[in-house]
């Protein structure tokens, strides 16, 4: 039996941000990257720090990626195998 989680969804009811099923970085990490860029860090250095491509960094900074707003919250049932892999990924 899985556990119930509350996740953020957009206006179409799709999971967004760190709650998206394919997210590899937390919302806090994305905000940190945006702040570091505002403080003068280059896309190249950010890409190295977060282990992603420069184009991914550009997408985060320009809000093309991870720029949606929360419209609602939804309950989902997460199987145990997903829970343990998410915990490992976040450590």
C-alpha cells in the first residue's frame, strides 16, 4: 500500500514543480539558481553546480521551465517503491 501525498497542480490539473513525476531538482534548488544568477553567476557555472545543461539553466532563469503557478492541490497515491526512490534522490 502506498502513501497519500498532496501535490501542486496547474490550471489543467497537471503536476508541476518538484511534484512533477519527472522533476530532478527541488523548487528550492531552482530558486537558488535564479538567485545566484541575479547575483552574477554565469549559466556555465550554474550548469556545473546543478549538473544540468546551460540550456536547462537558461530555461529556469527565463521561467520557460519551472515557471508555472499553482492553481490547486491534489491528493495522489504514491506506491512504496516510488517513495523510497524519491527519498534517495533528494539525499
